[in-house]
C-alpha cells in the first residue's frame, strides 16, 4: 500500500528533482551533484528535502555530512 502511495506522488514530480535524486543516490554526495549541475549545494539539498516532504518518506539516511540511500530511497530509485 505504501509503495502505491509513494509511486502516485512521484509521478507528479519534475525532471530536475528526479535528476538530483538519482544523482545523489548514485554519487552519495550532495556537494558533487551540485558541482556537476553548476548549482549551489543548498539548492540540491533543498530540492531533495522538498521531494521527501512531498512524498512523505525520507529517502536518505543522514549522519553528519554523509548521506546514504535508505530502503525507501532504494525502492524509488531502482
């Protein structure tokens, strides 16, 4: 049931948001994604946080300066 709710909400997102999500999931670094996209680190971070708020699920585990895809994020990404 949760999977269906998440997928319904994801279908309404824009491509930039999904690009940032997939890039952070792949690289494991908001800083690296920001550099590659020529945007600020805070822009990527805010976009990821808005995505999580929009779908109501945390997609990454954050600990200090590290970010790692969690089980919900893996479901969405792969």
